[in-house]
C-alpha cells in the first residue's frame, strides 16, 4: 500500500519539477528561484520513532504539517538503520530523530540525504544499567559478564567506546544484540548482567533490581558523543527548501514549549507516546534538547558556511564504524561538513514563532 | 531459414544439466554486466569482485570477533539440533496420527495452529520462557520442523494401500507386524520428503532464531550487516546459507535413495 503511495508521489514531484523547470526555461529565469516558489509539497514522508520527546508535541499538535505546508505521512521506524534503508530506496523525505551512528554510516555510504538539524544531545538518556546483584563497581568488574544492547544503535556505539576506553574486548565481556523489549525480558529472567539502552527499557530495568553505572560524561569527553538528528532527502530539500525550514521551525516551537510550559508539554507527549505525564516528563529531563540557536553555534552543527564541531563527531563515529567493519570506508572530514546543511536551520531560527 | 532448425537441434542436444548451466551463466553475466560497469550502486547489488573481497575478508578476519567458520558452525549446530529433534518427534507423531484417528483428532488442532504461525510473533515469549542461550533458538527451530514432518508422515501412512494391509493381515500378521513391515516402509518415501521440506523451513527460520540472542551465527551476521547496508557481507551470508542448505538437502536425498531404494516401483 505504501509503495503505491510513494510511487504516485514520486511521479507527482517529478511532474511538478518538470513543469516548473519548463516554465523557468520559457521565462528565461534561473530554475532555482522558481523551484523555491513551488514550496508546498502535497505530502511529506516522515520516518519517526514513537518516543517521549518534544517531537511528539509538534507531531500531535499538527505543527509539522502547518509550518512545513504539507500533510505529513508518518511511518514509524524501528531503528535508524530502517530510516537509512528507506532513504536509500528513496521512500522517505525526512528522517526524524535518527541516531548519530546510523547517520554517520549513511553519510559515509553516500545516502542521498543531508543533516539539517538536531533533535537532542543524548547525554545521560542512554547509559549503562547494571544488576545490583552482579556486583559491578568498576569497569574491570565487567569481565565475564553479559551486557546487552541493540546493535547498530547509538547505545551500541557508546558501549563499544566504553569497552575500548577501559581496555576491555568482546572476549572479556559478552556483548549481546537484543532489542529493548527483549532486553527487558532477558533482564527479568536474570540472563543478562547489564544493558546499555534508553527508556522505557532502561527505566523498567532500573525498577527491577538495576542501578545506573554512569559512563556518559567520560565517554562524551573522549569523543563518543551521541545525538539524535534530523535528516532530509537532498532531492526533497532542493525542491522544497521552505518545507524543510518550516519543519525545523515547528520543532523549534515544540522545544520552546517544553522549556516554558513543561507540564503542558509532558501531557501532550504522554498522550502521543501512551505513557503517563510523569514518565514523559522524567524521560525528557534526561535529554539535552539543544535549542535551534545553540545548534547553529560552533559547538554543534555550526552556521551556513562555517561547520561546527559536530562534523568531527560524525567523522570519529564513522571511523569507529569502519574499525567495527560495519561500513567499508569513511570519507574525510570535509565530506561530513558538506553533508551538514544549516541553511534551513538558520532561517528557522530567524523566523521564530 | 536454416537458423531455426539449427536452434531446434541445439535445444534437443541440450541436456537438462546444460540448461541449468545456461541459467546460472545468464544470471552471472547479467550480474557482472550490471555491477562492474558501475551501472548499479554497490549498496544495492555488490559486484562479484567486491563480493569476493568481502568473502576473503570474512575468511581472514572473521565477523565481529568470531571467524566465519565459527558463525557457520554454530548455525549448522542449531539447524541440525532443531531439525533432528523436530523431524524425529514430528515423524513419530505423524505416524501415530496417520494410524489412529483418535490420536489425529487430539494433535491435529495443535499442529494446524502451529504450522502457519510466524516465528517472530512469539520471539519475546521464547526469551521470557527459555532465556537467551541456545535453548530458545533450538526450540524455535524444533517447533518449525515438527509440524512439517508430522503432516508428511501422517499423509504417508494414510496413503498406504488398504489392500496391502489386508493382505498382510490375512496372512496372520499382528498389528505391530503390519505397521513395522507394511505401513512404515510404505510411508518412508513421504517421511523423507517431509524431512527435506523441514530442512528448508528450518533454514528459512534460522535468521529469526538468531535474532534471539544475537552476535553469533550466519543468520545474525546477515541481519547485522544488513543494518549498515553492507550488501557484500549480506550476499556472502545468503550464499553460505544457501549452499549449506543445498548440501544438507542432497545428503538427505542420498540417504533416501539408499534406504528407500524401492520407492516408485510399486
């Protein structure tokens, strides 16, 4: 069913582009400005995660549709890898909250998308949980233990970073590939000693005999920064730059609401994600939701023409993935800087509500 | 004019084996043509040379802290454990069901229910019940092989000619003797067919089984490499699974020809 829909949409975009460029040729004007004038796509195909974040405010309140100027067709993704696959198949326009490690992999593999904004800096929201009974007090105690994480995720990347920083190998520690729900199942039976994951799985394990084993500060300092990002298919952002700007603006408004009216924000997010407002609020407090203005600073994405530090994070992540044999090769830093396009973000930040 | 009869005689001259060779050759040529010329991105379909590089790399360096042989060995172990137990229990059950209507009435709803159930549906339940070791994976494969073998054996027993059974009984054979010397040998051909089908479905379920407690096995390797669109490793894994499955199937066929040498000579 979705295939048909996508097919039709592709054709529609194609027709529109053809018409507009035809008109441009006859009028003798540069095609680009006219393309920008055809700013409202009928449908925006968005891959998203059902999670407790301000993205859910903008989704639930219809802000994404309103500001982007088109109806969003939402498809829920199970992992960043799924967003990458859909992007490779040209079946998505925007990937919302894709993790930094799948994004670094996608850019390295020259997937046809650009990084246009950030959802959050993950910080302590994804971290290690250890079973109290396993008696793990220091990194060396992980020897001979079983640690689970969803492979290919940002948590997996951080966990491998943790092992590397502490001179542990996968021979010392058994690293198991388990989806978050399966982790909780295995945890309940006592089959795993630790897990590196996010909530709600994290919260459930903490409640069932787990305690946190904080690793993120040290790992962030050593370059294992992880973040959730917004990517846009290059064909889409070229054809509909205003839609991308509007999409980011909608998220900026949601961030604003979370900051100024957290209780209201949590209530909306809770309804979307199917949890209680308390849980939503608690989950969101663990993330560092970077404002659009701050995303534009040198600490993160940078501004148009002046790439920020985050390109280095992506490069390091990609290099790490190469060592892990997850991807074949990583391009140079310049390629990552080029894959970050902050023009939409700059306009969105300027526009404000 | 003369080209057509020439083609006709060429076609007749081609044995089936040669036709198979032509089919493989056509696919290979299309593959080389599409990939080596840069027509298709490596991401979508790796070229034979990058596949070969991927294979050599896997042989030399292994995949994520294990050698490719370890992955293949673990997969084979799981497949064999699940298949042998599932096929044995399934065959016994099927024989009993074919022989006795009450037994059939008792078990058939369970088997009919189990057979079309997608394994991914009860994956988390298997973890909750049996943990994350080898057990849930083998149980999953066991549950896949069992209904296939059971239904094949049951059909085999039901297909035994009543005339033959009556002939044996009229010569004074006991029920056990009828079963042992008439029913079982007659059903053996179907049982082997069931076993070959079971190997097929067990192999198809391997990836689902290895999702359970990942990080080992060819099925898991395919899944994990797929996450990063490493199509070269994915293809190597698929080829390895395919070849192993084919070899197992041929092995079963050879055993069948030896054991059921009378098949088809009624």
